[in-house]
């Protein structure tokens, strides 16, 4: 399986889990599942990732590069958000490291997927 497919399927799986079971996903990410607005916010993230993964997976080869670049921008922003939250003391150090690490891993996966694209 190529990296674009792997990354897209991972996005869909993580996004679907976030949307379908936000409290469980929040707890797995070591985030506050008891804040009343947390499930709503996580579902926004989930819908975004399902959409981005699906459109990239189903896109014709000529469009995949641009979609991978969008995903790379989103994952870079997610990494930055985690680092800002960590710096501001909004996340415990271990949680911030997990969040930044997960988003950073997606960035690396996106870079690898882009490298596999032709054109």
C-alpha cells in the first residue's frame, strides 16, 4: 500500500472514531472528556479528517499532490497548535508531547506521500 493510501485511511479511521466516540477518543488522547464542549469540538476535527482522507483517497492521480499539500498544511497547523497550547500551559507536558508527536507524524507521512507522487 502506498503512503497516500495509508495516510488517507488513517485520517478516515481517526476522524470517524473522533466523530462517533468523541469522549472515548478524548480520553485516549489524554484530553478532558468532561468539558461540555469537548465532544462537539472533537467532532469538528473528526469530520474534517474524514473529509480530507476520503477526498484524497478517491481523487484522480492528477489531484492527489494538491490534496496532500492541503493535508500537510493542516497537519503542520495541528502541530503548531499543540506546541502553542503546550507553551501556554493549556496542556500537560506529556499530553502536549503526544499531541505534537501525533500531528508531527502525520506531517512526516504527508512529506513521504508527496515524495511518492509523480509530477
